[in-house]
């Protein structure tokens, strides 16, 4: 049976269910499967023509033992997870007419119109499924840069075995994203607006880390996480890379390039796992905005904390690509000592330089680019003017990076991941297109509906948020028990 171990080598190997429910490994590392399943070209070829859900069933079956989730239940969970998507194909792919061999994979047709729905849809249903079997209850605590929060709230709403506390940095997510979190009626969703987060979502991750570090609190409230470090999200996000590849190529084995707008490296990290498993991707382009942490890692071999800046692609205003450690684990063939050392240095001084040999290995098959704000806006405008296709700012970052990154074979087909619907960013769309009137395609009925609903939220200041929130959560828990 496939067991899960920590990227930093501590603690016991655990089974799939435990890895999903725990979120973090007991030594603070991230769970990884002991071995990655390998997929050969015959198997890949046999998957051609499968729907997204059918393909997901095949790939997840490589990671999830039938003893944990029987085949019929897995099919049921997948059907339930994607029932709320707005389009039948789940993930449509369109060709950009004005750019050579360039395709857009639209990952934003879920209920909260960002790619976070893809992983969250399955993970939250899976967690609830395990909890129902055990007759247990979990409180999820998540931080968000704008899109994880709405997805976690939507999928948790009304679940019998789950609550969710959604922490978001006041003023750093769009009003549209905020209302996706605050307008749900469900009594098991607790939106928390936190003022004065100068480091954005990273400030909130720090609060959550402190909650985890308090064993009595963690045990009493039974808290866990469905942020992008959860193996369930990463595993699910490998599927759309396989799906996109199988949709695009005629002949299995043909290499393509893929560009992904990246912050926490959960999505792109999953892509690189798909490649480790056997998917023929030539180059992955890590598309950063001005917050260029990944670009510095790939180009200079330095992982360093720099001050955060606000950009039009705000969901990737992220300083710490937490999933990078997971990527490194596979690239360094499970050298947990090296990872532990790098992580310790980074956690202590806020910066670490990778050994020359490790830098060489980790940039194999990768390129990167840091896109400026004006490039992002110009790309949105150009594609809209050329072919009346409206990109959201994150997809624009991916397209720009694919065009400008070094060491990319431009003769290959390029797949760019569009991770959010532009309706989440109406002010950016207006600025990019230099118009006061939103064009068709820049709105979405779910956003319009939320604009006219009551909001509920807790509010506190970062200075006292951790203490206040822990006290509130505990009191709330005690009241619910009695
Ligand atoms: C979260 C998010 C990303 C980045 O995904 P990571 O897995 O954190 O790298 C990109 N685009 C959008 C719109 C997002 O919400």
C-alpha cells in the first residue's frame, strides 16, 4: 500500500486517509507519497478521449487505495464534487487565434469561478466522507489571497461534519471575492476580515501556524487545513495537466509547454508531479508577477523573502511558495536531510541559497518570468482587441511569461492556464481596457447575485487577531457543544 511521508523526514509514515485529514505532517513538513506512480505512453494513450471526471477516476485510483475509498464511492465523490460546475466539460480549452499554437485552459467554470474550485471540490467532499465514516467533526481554518476562501466556504457550507473559518486580508482581495465569502447563509461558515495585513495572506498563514502550534487548542477544536499544502489538493490538480495534454496532442509523446500563473506553487507543483509520473511536458513556465519569488529561485537559485507588492494579479501576491518543498523532495529524490536544512535556514533568516548542483537539478525543464503590471494590463488589452477574448489578470501573467521567458522552445504548442474568471476583477478589467463600461464577458451571474445579498463577517485587527480569534473560536465551540 502507498504510504505518505514527510518532506522533512520526521514522524511516521501514514496512510492516505490520515495524510488528508492531518493536512501537515507531524514534524511540520508536507506529506508526499512514498513513490510516485509511473504512467507509460500506452497507458496515456488508453486515456485519450476520457472525460475530465473519467480521467480523474483513473489518476486518483493510483493514489487512493480502494480500502480507503471503494471504486463506486470514488465515482460518487467525483460526481458530487463537480455537479456545481457551470459547464459540462468542466475544463474547456480554447485556441487563441492571434497567437501561434497557443491554447488557454479555462479552469474557472466552478461555482466560485477560480481554479481553486477544482481541488477544493474534491478535497472537501472527501474530508467530509472520511469524517462521516468516523462520526467525527473538523474545523477547517484557511487563509486566502482571494480565491481559496470562496471555494472553501462554498464547498463546506452545509456539510454536517465540518466548519470553516476563512481568514482574509482586509482590502487586499477584491470586493467581489469578499462577497463570495461573506454572503453564504450557512451557519458553519465563518468569514473573518483581518485589518492591517501588510504582508497580505502570508500574515494570516502565520496566525494559523500559531493555532497549530498550540496542541491543546488544536486537539480541542480538532482543527485542520485544506490550503494548498494538503496532499488532496495537489493530487487533484495533477489531473488537469493530463487532461489538457490529452486534449491537445494527436500523438502521445509529442512534447508541449505549459505556463501557469504561480504563487504558492500548488498548481504548478502538481504539474511537475504529472511530468515526474510520465507526462511529456517539455518546459513549465513559472509565471510570477512582481512578487517574483519563484523567478528568483529558478534564475538565481535563491529562495528569499522580499517585501510584498500589490499587483493586478492579486491572487498571486504571495511571498512564500509553500509547495516548493514538495517539488524539491521529488527533484532531490527524497533527500529529506537536504530539505530540512534548507527549510531551517529559510525559516531562521528568511533566505536560503541552493547548492549549485541542486539549482541545476531544480531548474531542469523549468523556466520563469516576472511580469510587470503594465505588461499584464497590456496583454489583457491586446488579446481583447485582437479577438474579443477577455483574460483575467492571472491568465495574462501566464501568457506574457510564456512569451518572454528564456529557454523555451517556441516551436512547440503552448498551453496557458487561465485560473480565474475576469468577473472577479472588474476594476482591473476597466483599467486594462481603458473603459468605464465593462464589456460582455466581464460579468458573471454568480457575482451579480452576491452583490445584492446580506453580508456577515467577523472583523479584527492583525495586532490582536490571533488571540481574539482563538478565544472566539473556543467560546463558539463550547456553546455549540452545550
Ligand atoms: C491561487 C491562484 C493562483 C496560484 O496558484 P498556486 O497554486 O498558489 O500557485 C493563480 N491564479 C489564481 C487566480 C489563483 O487564485
